[in-house]
C-alpha cells in the first residue's frame, strides 16, 4: 500500500510537472498554427482529402481511403487545389512547383505533368476529361482523356473554360494583330472532336454556359463615339457564330442605365432566360454661370434625403449593379430593380419567372432617411416576363425570412410586426396566414434584437414538391400546409421542447434551393441540448405518423446551423457541417471541443465514426478548459455562461478573471477557439494561456427592459455574484472587455458598478443621443437613429422618452466611473462614428478618470493590418497585466507618447516604480 501511494504521488507530481512545462502561446505560434481546409469526399464515399496549412507554412494535401483496410494513405507536400474526379477514380492537385498531379485512387499510382499553372475538370457527367494549361509562354491548353490517356493540344491559348458536364471546351485566344478584332473564342466539342470559331472581337468576359452546355453568354466591348460600351453576346449550338443578344442600352433597359460587365451572367434552370447586370450611366453636368464655388453644401429641411446621404448615393449608384433579364423566345428585356428599390432581388430558382424585391417608392413628405422605420419598403413579387409588380406586404420589416418555394408555386415570408408566416399562391393570387393560432410561438423566444418586432427561427425547407413547408419553432419542426387548410403537424412530436433540444434540418448536397430531399424517406436532423450543450444527429421518418430517433449525442460540436438563432457567436468558427458522398450513404463531419482541435471523421450511419485527421496543436501549450456555468438571473430565469480556465489550473490559487460578452455564446461551449492576434474581441486562448480566467456570460434581454445597458448590468452583476463564491476567483482583480455593441455595454457597465479593476471597450457607443442625431463615418448616413432605437434596444426616440436615453447614455454618468478604462476606436470606423470614442474619452478626462484611447491609422471598425493587431494585443495584455496581475505599467500608460514621437517610440517598455 505504501509503495502504491508513492507511485501515485510520483505520477501526480510528474503530471503537474508536465502541465507546468507547457508554455504560453506566443506570436510565432499564432503564425504557425495549423488548420484544415478544402475537405472533400469522393462521390462513391471511398476516399477523402483535405489540406493542412498555416499562415506561414506550405500546405500539405492528405488523401485517404475511408475503409479500415488502409488501402490508400498519401501525404503531398506543397500542394493546392486538390479534388476528386466525378467518377471517384482519380484525385487531382497542383503543387507549388506548378506541376499537375493525377493519382489513381485504386492503384495509388501517381502521374506528374510538369509546367502546369491550372486545371479544370467536369463537375457532372462521366469525368472523362481533364483540361490544363501550361505555364510557359506561349501558353498551351491540353485536354487529357482520363479513360484513354490520349491528349489534344491547343497552342497559343490565353484562357480556357470547361463546361460543368464536360462536353464543351471554350478556348480564348488573343491576337497580336493591329486589326479591330483582337480576340477570338473557339468552341470545341469534346465528344464530336469538332471545333469552330464562334466569335471575334474585344474584351470577352464572364463566359457562362447554361446547364446543358448548348447555350453560351458573355460580355464583350464595342467602341462607339470614342467610348467603350459593354454588350452581351449569345451563342447556341444551332448557330454558326455568336450574335449580339443585349446591346449596351437595349430596349427594356431604363433610360440612364446601361449593361455592366462588373457582375455575373446567369441562365435560368431551363436556359430560356438570362439574368444580367446593368448600372447607371455616369453623366457629368456642366455648372451654370451662377455657380460661384462648388465647395458649398446646402442642407435643407425640405430635402427628402440628408445631404451626406445624397452625396453618398451619387457615388454609390455609380458602381451599384441592378438586375435585368432577357427571355430567349421573345428577346424582351425587363429591368427588375431600379434606384428606388431597397436591395437585390431574390430570383425564383426553378424557372426564373419571378423575383422577390423590397421596393421603396419615393413619396412626398417621405421621412425614410430621417425617422427610423417611419417608412418601410414593400415586399413585392415581380414578373421577369412583364415587369409587373404585386405588393405582397406593405411596409415590410426586413428582419425575417422571405423566399420562394422549391418549384416556385409560392412566395413565403415572415411578418416581423404581426409575428406570423404568410404564403402567396402565385397561380391563384391568394395570400394566406399559415401560422395563425399556431400552438407555440414561431418568434425567437430567447433573443430579440428589437423591442417592437419579432425575429423568426426560419423556414427549414419544402418537401414533396411544395406540398408542405417545414418551419422551426425554438425547439421543434412543423410541417405546414402552404394553403393554410390542413392543421400544422409537429413532425418532431414535441420532443425538442420537452427535452429542451433544438432540432434543425441538416443541410447537405441533397438540400438544394430550399428543397429537402428525404434520404430513404427520412430527414437528417441536428440536435443541440440547450441545457447540457450536447450536440448530435437524429433521423426523422416523415409521413402520416412521423417518428424521431437519435443517432448521436456528443459532448462536442459536430453540427451547429448557420445562422443559429439566439447564438450570435463571436467565439470562433462553427463546424463545417455534413459533407455527403453523392452516390453513397457516406459522410464526412468535423468534431471539436474546447480542448480538441477540429478534426475530420468518416461515418456511414452518423453513429460510429472513424477519425480521418488528427492535428492537435494545442497539446504542446498551456491550453484551456471550458466549463458551463448556470446561475439564476434576477427575474428567476436561467443564466448561462462559459468559464475558461488554463490547463494547468490550480484550484488552490486565486486567479484574475476577465468578463467578455457579445449577445449569447453559451451554445458554442464546444467550439475550438483558435489563438489569433486581437482585431476586436479579446482572444480567449491567448489570455487563458497567459494565466487568466475568462468568463463569457449570455446577455439576457427582455422586451420590458428597453435598453441593452440595463440588460447587461443585470446579467453581468448577477453572474459576478454567483462566481464570487468560487474560492479560486480573485474578486478584487476583475476585468471586462467588449467590442461594438459589447463596447457600448462595457462603457455603460463601468458607470453603474465598481466591481471591475480594469475595463477595455472597443468601438463602442458612448452617447446614444448624439448617435441618434449624428452620422456614420463611412458612408455618411444618418442611420444612428435606427441603431439607437433598435440595436441598443431603446425602443423609442429621445424626444419621446428623454429619461430613458439619459439613463442608458454612458457619458451622462461619466463622473461615477472608478474603473481604469482603455478605449480602442479608429477614425475610419464606418459602423460606430469615431466621435463616440472621443466623447467618452474627453468626458472621463474632464472628470479626472484614468482613461486611454488607442487609435490606429487607416483602420475601421476592427483592426485589419497584422502589425496593428499585434500592437493592440500587446497593449491589451499590458493593460490587464498591470491592473489584474500587479505587473509594472508600460510607459505608454505612465507617460503617454507625444505626437512628435509617434512611430519613433512604442512606449511598450515597462516603467517599474511608476503608476499611471
């Protein structure tokens, strides 16, 4: 027994030493941190491939067999653009030496073709052809028949494009001739082995096939009146050559508009319609003689649009693209959207006969740009054949779903004000409320960005050719009659609500254009346990008696839908989802947890999983653990948050704790957090690795509160009260950090409590009143009113309820601040005006508070340049180290950096013996 105890003691001691020897993450580790990308499974399900790389290392491609016999396992250094052929017989890749690699997946034999810059393969069909271009000059294109091994060489080719079905190869050739036609396009039929020149001209772009590869459309330029104009060319296999399909200002294109080559061309599914972009002509007017100076801006109360918006709109419309369509049979052009339409149209997928648009019509006394949500766009159904508009919903709140059904028989939308779903039968013109008297709420119960309007959980898809639509509530799925006649059926049987498990349809390759294609008459669902945060898969048998069975329930993240209502996560990247083999019940999924990096797993049944990859870069560092914390909110409801601890956590020690929050993140407790430089939100792995605890509470919002500031105070203070009972938390060394909305909430929080020893607020709102009346920095729009009323959840204007604004405005309470505060705000912030940061900084400085402001040149709402991210990461840590760990303060905090020394000294050196 004595020896057993000694052995155990030695083991525990060595374990502690192992943890102690793990070092914190440094900047070099961030650059070298490996990650998986380009995950693919072959169509027969027998092979997978993926790429592993980092910011600074060359990528490596892995190709593996999915069966346990280990018949294939390859590692290819310095490789990129790897893919499988459609018949699952070959894997293809390009390596850094610009060679094309072709691997026979059955034999493992590898063929290397030197001096290759790119390749294309068919995405449909029999996978017979692989086409590649040589790197040398002049460039050649080679069509390789993978079945026979024979090749066809095309010399002096500048560009090429293989149709998705692998039947046609387009060759783009430029001539050095001084003639007007400097380019030509050659159509080569790979099956018939015939070719012909179908066009000669200038600047061909965006060569686009229809699905059958019998039609082709592309942009080309012509010169008229010494001006280059864009026209659209069209070719079909029955013609000898391409013809002008749409002239620059063809009939049907509105006056003042012209064809633009800045967007995409797209055929409808049956090929009889072509959608194309148009833009406004840039016409410069000559000033009249009464103009004394062009430097004056006249702002008038009679302006429908504020002057800054007018100037922005002029510039914006010069580059804005509008949608137009031409019908093959009639050659009639319809311009779908115009300058008074709000947003781009959603085109009906099956035939392209209709579009859904948000149409905003100019009206006299229209206060659209002055009062938030005073005038709203109409949701309109637009015929792409006649241009006629049908108003489906006047004054539509664009914060819910709207789309077409799979076959285009219905338009469906969520009315955020009425909190109901509507369906419009396009053939009959009848509109039905299909969720009236629904037994449960279809409006997000846990989170609402707005006090007045609802937010839906979304339409999951359509089944049986528009026979019914699947709509989600908070937990379950409902099969709903689009005609509103049959009663809704809870096809998950209430299991989700009873078990508090959120059930959603899994999006895989069979989920196309909002159509859910059952696999063997079953739907594949994901489930997320709202309380325990377990995540897994379910099968739902549909029919007269739906039945649900669980496949997997894991303490990991395997499938979390995006977007995920109630979880506006800022913590990290969600799993890739489910990749299904095209012709087999074989799947590739990602599994991860807070402690295990994302890795790939293969499965036939979503029950048993075989590990495909195993990269665990966190193992060598002092990593983190994640603990779910539950507490009771002041209103008696459940509060949840994530407590991150270092791997070498010692419960006998006391740790400094930093709060970080942005809406709701607890559902993502099993997301693996990648160490990165700080560009806005605090990087949790970095700070935990350096000895901090991080707590991420969900912010509980209520409609009754009407103020994000009050909501965050209630949520955070109740969480702190709960956490203060834990013996390992040093309640005298608490910090807090937030960015954007979180920045506002930090600003407000430190005016309401003295709990924190240090606080950092990035790009936050400090004055909702000036925000309400002010302008955004880029573009100069008067959108602050809507931001204050809805995003900050104030729900009203300062004229209507002045006291609420005063209560929720940080600068009005600046004199109460006792917490040293570090602000980060940049002059080019296009979301929150830079003056918001300046206002709070000057208010705190004038009231004698300890405050610093970091402003990075040429940066916006977040920091993009790596050197600036690194600088912010260092200063952020130095700030917290001083106030929460007792470290010496740096000189930028104790003495500042004079403007004349900017870029000469960093102020990062520590200043022992001096305090800020």
